């Protein structure tokens, strides 16, 4: 029997890939917005899939770190993560 991902896993997977594409396109604002939405999904769902290797960067501390790196790349060091 094949493993079928949950709706939650598909949503996280999609957000992660959208963020990666936005970063490649140097669209930092959009990437930051997507990461913030992914944080909301993580908090509201009360699920943390960081234990699964393919989602290792979807846990909250690393998302905040990634958002901080994007602000730094963008040159917007005065921005605050809400």
C-alpha cells in the first residue's frame, strides 16, 4: 500500500516550494509572507512534522531564522517578525 500524504502535508510541501521559487526569483517580500503563513498553519494545526526528514525546515524556530535571513538579504534589518 502506498503512503498518501495528508492535506496538511500537501499544504506545507506546497508552501515550502513556493518559498523556494520566490527566493530564487529574489522576491523576498513574497517569500517572507509565505513563511509567515506557514507559521500560522503550523500554530493553528497543532501539528509539527519536523520529525519527518523531508520537512525538516518547517518547524517554527527554523522558519523564524529563515525569515530573519530573508530580511537580511533584502537589506531590511529594521523589520520585526510579527
